[in-house]
C-alpha cells in the first residue's frame, strides 16, 4: 500500500498587496508564475535534506540539519515559532510538484516584526531558473504588508557573489560590511548587510500615474 501525495495548494486569485490571513494559525499560499510559496510540511523533509545539504548550497549558510529526521524536527520548530509570532518559513514549490525545493525565512529582531531579518536557500538545480526573482518580491510584500515589517535586513557572506547579486537585483540596498561576523567550518567570514525599507519598497512597486511617453 502506498500513500497518496498531498495535493498542491490552490493559488488564490489576488494581486500583490496585503494578504488577509491569520498567519499565526496557518501561512497563506503565495503564488507567482509557475511557483508556489506555502507552509512547510513534514513531507518536505526528504527533499530539503537532499537539496540543501550539498556542498555548494550549504557553503554560505548556517549548517542545515544533517538527516531527514533533523529536517522533520526543524519543520516542527518552524510551526511552533510561527504560532509564537516570532518567525515564518515558506516552502518553495515548483508547479507540478508537491514538495519543497527551497525555503524563505523571516524572523523578528525584536518583540515585533518592525525590524526583521530574512534568508533563503534554494536547491542548486534551480539556480538561474528565475525562481528567486519571482518569489522574493512576494516574500517582501508579505513581510511589509502582513507582518508590518518596517526594515527588512539580510546578511550574505562577501564571497557569496550569487546571493549578493540576487539581493541587489530585487532592490535591496548594500549598507555595510560586517567584519568576521559569520563562523562557518572554523573560519570567520565577512558579511554584507543589505536592507529593504518599507516606504521605499512601496514606492518602487506602485505604478506611476499619469506618465506618458
């Protein structure tokens, strides 16, 4: 007897903007062309273990769990932290699939989400596919419009050219270099501090009214 796969979530018909959702109870489903962001499920553990523990993917991120069971515990932890109102984690799911190929995380840096930090990891097979560009804007919209984030920070190792390029491409501002701020495999790395400020993000995404060529 085999278990039936969990059906892919249905994307709501909605434009970018505030997502009406009791996110502490359940994360909303966010959609871009060919991709879905949803709550992590225990069934994602095997695919995340396979994709996010490779040398290339894990090179510039905090060490991921080393076993499928470790990812299952991580997924359970993300649900508890979301219920506590301090953290959210979206699974990245391509169209036609029902398991995650990456994650986006947002965590509060204080008692509220006014200032928050976000991070992401994506399986190497999906690098350069356009998935990040499609989904990152949805995550930032959710952070600003639903979590009420005013300042969203990201930290990326100076050597991580792909990650820094992706952040710059979506409009994050490079603010500083944090010297020897990230310990990985016994070595301290410098990190770039990036920021997105809510007012600037809203201004950039709003259409210019009345402008003609």
